């Protein structure tokens, strides 16, 4: 079997813009969380539940990034959080400049937490620093426990891995311990929570981590 | 709620290269099928089963495109089909030039069918014509029936939609008729098959379509 390397050069000036944005948000006391996952991993459902559980303690706003449609932003607004929908015009990721523009539209200077629901994709979003203080990824049980092998960059750039849809574990060949081992091998400091937005299992541990991260960002 | 348009310009010279490649493959009598889906939608498992069922009638070869790893190509070789693994070096799609290079390495001039398992992604692969004769996409039940709304280009550029993992329908809120309606609205001529690579349900109809497509390509 042959393996062919097809190389590309990735634009890099984005890193500087992202660091400037992160510094501004730090001074402002707003934690920006960049939430990344495949299409259909359950990003919006997880956000709905997280917002519901934390909205009395923190001022939360959401930026929904999508190639098209505004179904996600509408769902988030129903939960009582401010939301803005960013259309990427075909692009598969958000970069720091796009994130800055969306933040300006959101006008969330007073927010404790802004969540960027990135475009559904395990590849491109991992390559572009958005200026977020924390990167969080979701891997859902139906996607398979081999994904750290196939999308390593996503796992190395994430501070948190949420293994989601654990309510359907009985119906899939997904070994949590194998997935954890593979993710930790790529990124020993990654925090991992197994959750179900449907049943609520595991959500308290994730929300506790998030609360601590918001408080630490302001300190 | 505000909607922000973040535009980009997409390179277009790829279209001409793709058409040249498609014409060459037509003269050669090799049908190139571009298989696209999200990470974990079950592309490789579907291929394994399809190859097993059709390998006595057709000469089949496979190009596995991945950001990294060679787990998929190894799985395909175990099924007795020629396989080549293409690493995209971080890129989220295959274009016509990359496909040509991978075909040269595969050396599949005598093949009736070459399947390109594109990078796991519902966005970028839809934007780049690979030179394939047919575009086939998989949407798995756990991803949700709203995906035509969010990734419309993938549905408009596909000749076939395979709704996969139908064995887990009882455990997810996925309405097949709603998904079919949304896909047909975007692309009235799209062929749709509901399949399970696990139980084999629906596979015969998909393989019948594929056999007809191979025969028609040679005619």
C-alpha cells in the first residue's frame, strides 16, 4: 500500500490577530469558548442544556457559525441567551478576524461567557486560532472511538473533550477507555467528560469545569 | 437576531482540470465515484460491504483520502481490493489535481470502478470537483435529519444520498421522510437509499444502482 503526501501551506498571520483578540477579551473579563465538532455531534443541544443550567449565574452569549441557515441561533435565542448567526460564505472554519466581526455584532462586552459554535467540521476549525480562551471539542459516540487517530490536530488543540450521546452507548461499538487513551496520548493535559445532553448524565462535571474556567478568566 | 455574511472567493480553475480527468476516465471505461460524508458516518464500513458484494463482478480499487493515518486503506486491503492512502497534509478536501496524482499511484487503468473515499467533512469536499463520474454522499441517522438545511451544497452536488445506520433509527429522533423531503427540495433528481452496513438492509438497492452506473459508464 502506498501513502502519498499532498502538502499545502496554511496562512499563519491569523495567529497574531488571535492573540490580540484573546488579550482584549482577558482585560474585558469575557471568556470566549470555541466549541468544535463534526456535523450532528450535538453541539447546539449541549449548548441549550449548558445555557439553561448556567444562565442564572453568568451572562452568556452565543455566536453560531454556519455555512448557511440560522436554525441554531434561533434555538439558542429560545433559551434566553443573546445569539448572533455568522454565515461563513462557504468557508469551513472561523478565523480570528471573522470571530472579531461576529463579536462586534453580538455587542457582548458585559458577557461573562461567549460561546462560539464553530462550523461542523473536525479538520479546518482546528487549524485556525479564533482568539478563544478555551477550545472545547465534542466527539459523539456514533462517530466512533477511532477519531483521535484520524483527526489528531483537533484533539491536540482542544482543552476539553466532551464525549457526547453516551445514552446510546449500548447500540454502538464505542469503547470510552480506548477513546480516552488515544486522546490522552495526543494531548496528555486534555480534560475529558462523558456526557448526555438528553439524559443530563455527566453534565454537572462539565458545567463545573466551565464555571471554574469563567471564574479563573476574570481573576 | 443578526445574520452576518462572511464572504470568500473560491478557486475555480479546478473545474476545468476535473472535466479533463472525467473525460479521460470515460474513455478508459473506469467509473470514479466520489464518496463524501461527515467523520464517523460509516464510509469505510459501507465500502467494505459494497466491495465484498461486487468484487466478483467488477474490478474495484479504492483511494482513501485522509488528513492523517492509514487505518482505512488497511481495512480496504483486507477486503481484497487495491487501495492507496492519500494524505492531504491538513487539507479538508480532494481536488482534481490531487485525485489525478492518487489515481496515478493506484495504477487502476483496468479497474471498472474506483472509489474515492473523500476526507470526512460535509463542507469542503462539496466545493471541489474531483473529476468523479458520480458523487455519492452518506448521512448517518445519528447526525440528524436537519443536515440538508445546514450543508445544502453537499446535497445539491450529490447524485446519490445514502441514509446510513438505519439499524439505530429506534434510538434517535430522525424522520426519514423529512430528510428525504429536504434533500429532494434542494436536489429533485437525487437518488436516495436507506441502508445499514451492519444488518445489510437496503444494501441490494444501492449496489444495484452502482452496478447500473458502472455498466452505463462503459456504454
